[in-house]
C-alpha cells in the first residue's frame, strides 16, 4: 500500500477518534463544563490551535490526479500524490533560486520568474515557495507533538501508576530506572538514540518518547502514592473489589487532570526539541526547525534573505504560544489545587 494511502487512513482514524472523544465529552458534565470554560477563557488560542490542526489535517490527505501533470516539466513530480494543501498552489510552483516576497524576478541574476508576483513570502535557495513550506511544516510539528505524546503518556502511566500503587520492590526497580535515565544528559541520550534508530519522523518521535517519560512518571508515581491511601480506596478493598478494578475505576480517573495538563505542556517542549535537533543537523525534513537551520546563514548575505527565517519562526512561535495558553487554561480548570485556592 502506498504511503499516502496509509496517511489518509490514519487521518480518517484520528478524525473518527476526535468525534468519539467529542461525543464522550458531551455526555460527561465535567468535561462538558471544562470545554465551555476553555472556550470562554481562551477563544483565540483555541482558534489558532484548531487552525494549525486543520492545516495539518488537510496536508495529510493526498491523492493522485492525471490533471496535476499538465504543464509539469519535473519528472519527479509526475504521478506524485498531492495533498489538499499542495493543491492550493500550482503543480510546478518552484523557481530556480531565491526570490523576494511578491517579486517578479529572481533575487540574484534578475531572471523573470515562472510565477511572477505569486510567491507571497518569497522562495528559498532552491526556489521552493516559503509559504507552502511553512504550511506543510504544521503537519510535521503536530505529528512530533502528538505521536510522541502518545508514546510518552501511556509509558509514564504504566510505569508511574504501577510503581506508586504496588510499591515494594517494583517501586525500587522503577525508581532506580528513572534515576539512571535522569542522571544522563538528555540531549546526548536523544542524539545517541537517533543515531541508532536513524533520522526519520517515527524514529525521532520514538527517541523523544524514550527520553521524555521520566519526569511525568515521577509525578504520576507520587500522586498514586497519595491516592492509594485515601479512604475510598480502603472502602473499595473492603467491599471485595479487585486491585485491577480499583486502579481502573478509582485511581486512573483521579489522574486524568494531570494527564491532560501534562499533554498540553509536553507538546510545546517536544516541538521545540525538534528545532534543537534540526540545529544539530538531525531534524526532520520539512519541519520548521529544518527551515530555520537552513535559513540561519542567509542573514549574512547581501542583500539579506530574511523571509524564510521570519516565516518559520513566526509559525513556530504562533503554535507554541497558543498551545501554552491552552495548557495554562487547562491547568486552571482541571487542577483541583488551583480550584481550591480560588474558592
């Protein structure tokens, strides 16, 4: 099966999952009220995050069309699947080299452009449209943040809750493992894993997941220690409830506010981590980090090539700021300690 078909299937599954989660939230008074409060507190941040998610979703749906090959001279583009975002631009929208925003001629040499005045944010060193690259970078950022979080959170939940609830030798072993990983320089461990696994989207997400679960597991372990000593846990044991059911019905629901808050906070740090990896030359192709890395030397040119660096930086800043704003609101709404302080 072609890779773009897998991408379409995964996008469809994610959309179905969002619909299911929305239906579940509507039936739960807690999550329904939390959603309304979120919309009231951070409407702009939520709209920005939704816009990025929409762009990423549209860039994940691709198909082939014979009409796309009309007027295309590059053999690499012939028969290649194009996403919805790609179809907002002409099939062969690449120039020979740099061109300034809305320019009619190349920056160096002065040759006329094939698409004069149509590159709103200019082109890069090999003539790729900067706006198109920035739009396609949203998908990479959301994949890094979302996929890595789906690796980190289940692992942290399994390890942290197991250690906190069972205790004893299991807790000693888990604590030794967490202390060992925490004692290693995180960036060096991350680079070593990527060198072993290879450079790619899935490999980078796995490496980030393996190195990013320790701090979250510590928080969940400590919270589970506290929850297992509460009276309603003892009452459930007296009534003959199995330990597995106690964890599923009583412990995990009381950790969900931490999971949601951690997911929102973790997302931003993961996206920024990819920028650091791109700076070191092991980032993901098509990401904003790779755009920034490729554009960092362009400020020394004459004239200055500023549009690639500015576009990628603004796109990255907008997503991280919006997610942090949403995370701050989620913490205020779902964290019981914050609610108690306000009351």
